[in-house]
């Protein structure tokens, strides 16, 4: 069910579920220990007025010595108690922030994993990594430091203000007369720094994207000797990020002297006005000392306002990006009344007047495509690069939805099926192979981690991968590098094919999977695919006639239309596109 998007604070509160009582308790503890800041000045005021400067100070030292020691002990004990409360509240908010961070990160990864192909074509990998790392750290910092510091500043200022007005409202008014000027400066600073934090966050995402793409494509970089170019490119991104970071930091430094100047006026006002009040006996020396001892409790929170606002704007920019993913929903999802088919599919595939166009494309990719594949049949799809072959097969597992027409599996529209059940019955191997940093065994068993080792070997044999795996130092326990580094293109394709077969799919889709293997190996694979020990419908995209000639049906796709359909012999007899391809590949055609 789609979550209703909340405000940033409501979103934080939502993700504190289970720890809200602890967080509220910690925040209340923050209020308590800041109110307790008044105890030392209060005790100090009484000590001075009763035992140092008062008219009866000497008599009190003799007659009320017990009270003197009690006040000293109270000051020490309350200070220790306040220190303990500070420690416990800091631990509490930090614990809640880490739990909330864990929950949000887990939820975000789950959300990203369940998105459709449109999402991955919209968001860059580097940008997503930034949202899962730097942006989430800003969210954690908001819970652990910013909200606590705001509470701390308000509690300290509020308690001190009440105490000041209780002692002498006139002197308190003189001191607080400075605060409106500081608030005006902070508001102006907030309006200036907010867009800069958003720009800073974008520059960080661009730099991370540049680094991620460069590291992933390191072989291409080295093949074209473009190391210097890529270093220069990253340096440019790094420079832009550094300059934006500097401008953002300098924004506060520009306003800081004004805030500091007004904050430093408070001791001057206290010295001037308070001195006059003492001379006129309007306040006692103890009250003046209390004012002096607590003037920092007004000045420091005002100084902190800039840092608080700066960090709040950093959180705001980061939260916008995180919440964009948090509340995003895939367009391709199970219908509420989706057909439940837990049993294995038969494998019949049918396209009925299917047309397709990418959401960000201007022209249709497929036009009114219709064909059917019976259970157990092998259908080959051929055509020029860019004619829509890959787009066509991506409609079967519902990676995309057709703009018109229907795609049916076993007579049921894939739109009406449960995605998990549909995709578990499809084995997919593509030309562009992604292998994980795991063992060969782990990569082959990726779709079904419960299969037995002997079954892994069997599927590797089907894909003609068992021989080269056996020659490796650790066999099936050999760790392959990231994305299969250390293996040839043909080896990766054969492991990919074994992985697709290992789930024993009802429908096997091969997208030019044997393009990087030699003819002899391809012949072995074709033979193995005919001898599978489970029923399987095969849809194969291929460019080699040797791959397609034995198919039950061959479809020729041109500009999104099926222009030819039939067996190898039938299409050769038609002397169309397929015939010209046969002539070209067998060497009998004209150059």
C-alpha cells in the first residue's frame, strides 16, 4: 500500500516508531538538565547575599554555618546529577538516531530493489549511493544533534529568561533588547544558505556518479589510455563540489561576526546597566553575580542559532532527496486481484497486437506485433541492431508494459499475474552479463540457493562451462571479481546461461547469449538445450544462422514489425531478409 507523504518532521517521527518514548524522555531530560543550569547561579547568589556581602553575613557565618555547607553540597550534587542526565540524554538520542537510520536505510534499499526499469533509467547509481550514505547521515545528525540542540537552546534561554525577569525585569529587558537584531540576521542567513545546501548536495551526487562510472568502466579507460582525461574530469567535479562547499561554509562565516558582535554586547550592557542598578541599590551583589554567571545562557544559544540553521538546511536538502525515494512507487506492481498461480507454468507465450514505446522516447519501438510460442517450442528472433528485439522480450517478464495489445503466458495476460510467480518461471540470460563478487557456484545458484552442488555441475555442463571451470585452481569455489573480472566474455556468458537454467524455468529467454563463444562451444550448447531434463519454452535472440536454423520458428523483426515468420527452410524459400542473411553468413552472397 502506498504511503502518504508526510512533512519532514512527521517522516522522522514515523521512523522513530518503537523508540519514541526513549526519544521524548531524552528530550525532556535535555530540558531538565538545562533548567538545572540555573542551580549554580542560584546557590551562588544565596551564598554571596547570605554569607559574603549581606548586612548579616558575619552573623550568618556563625549562626547558619550548617546552611552554608548545605548550599555547597547541593551545588556539587546537582552538578553531578546534571552531568549524569547529560550523559544519559546524549546516549538516548544517539541510540534512537542510529535505530532510525538503520530502519530508513533498510526501507530505502528495499524500495530501490522493488522499483521497475523506468526508475533505474531515471536515477543515476552515484546519486542513489549519495542518498543511501551522505544524505542519510544528515538525517541521523538531525535526530542526534540538531533537534537536541534546538531543545537545549530553547530550554536554556527560556529558563534563564524566567529567572532574569524574576530577579529584575528592567535589567532583563535591557539584555533581551539585543535579541531581535540577532534573530533578523539568522532569518536573512537562512534565506541565503538554503539554496546553497541544495546545490552542494547536487554537486556531491555528480562527483559520486563520476567516480562510480569511472571505476566501473576502468577497462574502457585503460583500453583507450584515457586515465589523464578521467582524472581531469573527476578533478573538475571535485573542484566544483569544493567551491560550492566553500561558498556554503563562507555564508555562515559572513554572518557570524554580526551575530557574535551583538552577543558580545550583552556583557557590556550588563556591566553598564547592572553597575548603575547596584549603585542605586536596585539589585544586590548576589543578583548581579547571578546575572553575570548566566549571561552566557542567553548569548551562547543565540550564537548557536546560525549553526542550528545551517545544519537544519543541510538536513532539509538531504531529506528532500531521501524522501523522494522513500515515497516513490513502482508503476509495474501486482494488481489487487492478481491471478495466483503457484504451480509451474506450462510455458505458452503469446503476443496479441502488441505495440510499445519507452516513456522518454519519441517513436514507437514495436508496432502491432503478434505471434505465439507453444510449450516446449524454440523460437528464434532475428533482426538488425535497434529493431526492437530486446524490447520485445522485456515485455514477457513485465520489465515494461506494452502501450497497446496484450502479452499472455499460458493464456493469461502477464498484467494480471503476480510478478514474483511470473518471473520465477522465466530464466533470462543476456549478452551483457553481470556476475557478482562471489564464487562460480554462488553465481550459478543465484536464482535458487538451495540447489545441490551436483545440480550446479549439471547446469554448468548444459552451458558448456564445466570444462573451463574444472581447470580453475579452486573449481566451482573460485571467486570471480566484480562483474566477472578475470573471466572472458564467453566464459561469463556460459555462467550466465547456467544461472538461467539453474532455476529450471518454464520459459528460457536468451538475448544473444552465445555471441562471445566459438562455433564448437555454441554447437555443444545447442545440443544441451535440446536435451534438458525439464520442459522449457525457449525464446532466443541471435545473429548467427547456426543458432537459429534448428528453431521451430524464426521471427524476423524489422523496424518494430515482424516481417518474416517460419522455419529455416520456409524463410530461405521466401528469399527475403533471412535468405540474404544466410547467403551473407555462408559466404555465398555478394559483398
